[in-house]
């Protein structure tokens, strides 16, 4: 049963990932990416990583995609705004994508999982309480700096996108 769910989620993830890249409309691409994020959260649930599944939905599908959609709607992109690419640039992009795939495949084949350390330590690192304790005890200052940086970037993006009224 779990393998059937895995294959369904994998098909949804791959299909929406391909549709994200191939879609001409940027809004449709963003919607496909949201569906892809939800299916990736399903994969996290299959791995019993509940915290990662919820954070993936809240942070990526929620916050980042809303900001991306907001930016796309502010920019008012249309079909006429992007010129056609030359054949040489398409060929170069295909070759570089294939080379990246070969590198990723080689890295996957050479990697070995390290599971022995996880089983011998006896801590449940997927627990929300342990993640919160580590985040707010050991990494409180970088966590706060990251939040201030994100708020500053959001305010800057709003100020840049604000249109000047000339009358």
C-alpha cells in the first residue's frame, strides 16, 4: 500500500515539476509548483518526517509561493515580454541540464547512507520539541537575524515595486 502511494506521489511530483518548467504562463507554473510542493510533503509523510512535511507546506507552498505569485502579478508578465530564444541557447541549456543530471546521478551512486549514528544516539531528531529546543537555544541569534533579513527584503521589494505617481 505504501509503495502504491509512493508511486502516485512520485508521478504527481515529476508531472507537476515538468509542467512547471514547460508551462508558458508563469501563473500556471506557480500553481504547478504548489502542487509539486504538496506532493513532496506527501513524500515526507511517507518517511515519517512530520515536521518537514508541515514546514514544507507552511514555508514553501504557503509563504514563498504567495510571494512569488504576488511578484508575478506585480510584474504583469505576458507572452510578448519574453523574446524567442535562439537555437544555440536552447541546445546549450539542454546540454548543461544533461550534464547536471549526470553529475547528480554520479553523486547519488557514490553516496552511502549513514544510519548507524542515528540509531545509536537514542534521540528523536524529528520531534518538534527537540527541533524547537535546538533552534531557540543554540541558534537563537542567527534565527532572529534571518527573520530581520527577510522582513527587510520584503519591505525593500514593496518599495521597489511601488509605482511613482507623476501628475
